[in-house]
């Protein structure tokens, strides 16, 4: 059996407010993460992702529940527990502005008590991996925001802790830099050297990097499953119907009332309807509605799902 590196049990966080109502940010969540697992924490704004991550790295004190890191209780033995964790928090590029790229990496390796001579190869590798070679002698303050973000993640990696927490690592990066960082994280994940918990509200990031996803909404876990399972589950039940012309209002209303619609779109000439059908036989019910009126059905196909739709569906409270 693979050991679990992180155990979150009944974690609850209430932010007490002097004025106004208290905020229940995390509502009794439990999950465990195994060694070398790469887990995505996915949820809309305000779902509780950052709070969960901050509780794990002890920046926020939980109102209830417990967190064990490598078997050590994070609240009782914070110092020991934190030896195993590094976090890169949302928007917080925890690097030294006046040190160069390489010096930053050497500094963070040194903090962990790793002599720089020893890790030189690893630092070279990280600089390469994060495409920072050209800038290795440049002060961090002179890097672009995306490069600073990459450097922050590289500095977290160089500490070689067992667990890496990344809060919205690709937030605010341009498409290219985001892809580079994703590629690098995927590479880390593929090597299976590190336990990574990564929060994002960008499903494609999670779909790309993580093998497992925990979807949170309103402070609660709504799904915890392997990404591949979720995709498969939806693949079996998501359909796309294409008809000529437009749907009339009555048809649209009927569909909406009776089915779990993912999308209706189209032009004057054709309409595409995507729906989640828990039972393949319900295709005929959809067809009956479509055939009433003058709509001619052009095609019916199973739809390749993506995590974004699955996510929206689950968060909206649809079935899966
Ligand atoms: N320091 C704080 N004081 C009071 N309320 C807070 C504090 N930090 C977060 N909250 C509230 O807790 C809830 C969860 O916030 P959190 O930042 O954990 O969400 P998130 O999932 O990270 O969202 P986002 O995607 O926007 O980063 C929100 O309602 C937020 O307003
Ligand atoms: Mg957040």
C-alpha cells in the first residue's frame, strides 16, 4: 500500500469578522494524498482553495479538524511538519528581488541546508526546465512577471520537499508562459518525484497536469476522483444533437425542463444542442422534442467531454 503523505481530516475554517457575518470558507473537508500523487484543487472563486492550502502550510489556523503531513500533526508539531512542505501562494512571488535567478535558487537550496555545490546540477536542470537560461544572471526584479512566477516555482522545487503546494500557479500568465509552466509541471508530475497539490480555476490546467481532481464549491468537496474517470463517465453520457434551423421557444423550454443541458448554440440555419443523458434511451425523448415543430435532425453524436464542462455541471448541481 502506498503511504499517504497528506491527511486532511474534517478541516473547517471560519473567518471571524468584527463586522458582518462570519465566513465559513472551508466546511468539514477530508481527503488524503498519496506519495507522488499530483492532485488538482478545482473550484470557482471563493470556493475555499487558497484557504485550504494556507491551512496545510499553517499560514491559516483551522477552526476545526486536523492536518497530518508525513504523519506529523501540522498544528502540534508545525516545525517538523513544515520540513516536508513548500508552498507557492497566489500572486506571492516569494523570491529575492536583488538576487539573480541562479542566486535565488542557490539561496533557497541553502536554506534547506543543501550545499550549493551539491545541488548545482539540479539548479542547472531547473534553469533549463523553466527556460530561464538566458536570464540566469539577471536580478529577479528585472524579470517579467511570468518569469518571476516561474522562478518562484523553481525556488520551491529546489528545496526538494516531499510536498509542493501551488496556489493558482498559472494565474495572470500569458498563454505561452502558462503553457511553458504547465509543461514543466507536467514533466515533474511525469517523473513522479514529487507530491503536488495545485489549485486552479482553470480546468484545462488541471486536466493537463493532474491525475486526480478534488472539486470544491462553497467550502465543500463535491467530487474527488481521477481525472480520467470523470472524463470517461461524462463521455458515456454527453451527446450532441444538430438540427437544421432554430429551436422554437417551446422546444427549448421543454428541453431545459427535462434534460441536463450543457449548451445550446447555433445560427439561423442550424442549432447544436449538447446534453447530459444519464440513460442512452433518453436520446429518443430528445429526438421527439426536436422532431416536433419543423426541425430536421442532422446528426447525433457522442461528445468528447472536457473537464470544464464536467466542472460546471458538477458545480451547478447537475448530475454526473
Ligand atoms: N482573510 C479573510 N478574512 C475573511 N474572509 C476571507 C479571508 N480569506 C478568504 N475569505 C473568504 O473565504 C472564502 C474562501 O476564500 P478563498 O480565498 O479560500 O477561495 P478561493 O477558492 O481561493 O478563491 P479564488 O479562486 O478567488 O482564489 C471566500 O468567501 C472569501 O471571501
Ligand atoms: Mg484562491
